């Protein structure tokens, strides 16, 4: 049934589960045909024969965008209300009231955000806020122009899986500033990179 130097667990379709034990310390999981699917070595290294798929609750990810333009106060950091979800694998993004990502799995998350300003501005900033305070400031634009300005923020951030949350704030110094809407131009995304 395979390598006699490993403990083998085989999921047969006729006899249920067959276990072939030894004292090597490694573990092999097989399909019913005897094909090795997963090997766990004595050094605790895990090898997957055909790649690795993580369930939704194990690795939360979401993407949301601003569906209609949002007016903001000039020269004031304002939360962007990304109100339309593209996907939310574990229902951890609130797109109706708080516009925040609160993952329920502790780990390291890649966060990405981008928005376009609809007015000429002397300063436009995109910032990632953690737990209500500015945490990582992204790209900014520091010159006046007559067309829209785009800015972005990206960071790898630890979130504890219980109380930590992320929000995106925008800053535009201009006359009657607003954030332009759009699936491709104004969005907020985050995805778990690895567990804690």
C-alpha cells in the first residue's frame, strides 16, 4: 500500500479507512486508489501532491468598491464608504454601516485601497486606519491639477481576529471635494496572507 517507512492512512471505498502503522514518525494520507495526497514529515513539513486550497473561514478575503460618488469636507480625513461588495468570503466586511473589515481569524493581512479625487487639489492622501487611528499612509498627490487625481495605499497588517478592524480614509484639500465612484477606480480589498 505504499512506503513501509511511513504510517499510511488510506481512504478506501470498500473497507472504510485503512491504517498501516510503523514507527517512522511520518504520516501519509492516501486516496482510495493508493495515491499519496498529503505527506507530513517528522520535521512537521507538509507536502501536498496537488496544491493547497484554504476554506473561506480559514482565510478571509473581500473586495468592495464605492458605487456612487461621496462628498467629503476639504482638508479633513474622511472615511470612504465602500458600499458595494464584489466578494466577502467570510462575511467580515461591513458595507452598510461602518464600512470596515473585521476578520475573525488572527493573522497577517494584505490590505489594498485606491480612490480618485474628482477635483483639483493641493494635497490628496489615501490612508489605512486600524482600530480608528491612522496606521499606514499610502501614496499622496501634492500638486494642483485640473483633472482627477488617483492615490492608493497598500500594507501588510497583523489583525488579532477579534477586535482589530481596518478602514480607509481619504484626504482632499480642494473646493467641494468628492471621491469618484467606480469598480475599477475606488476600491478596498484585504486578504489573509498567513495565520498568526
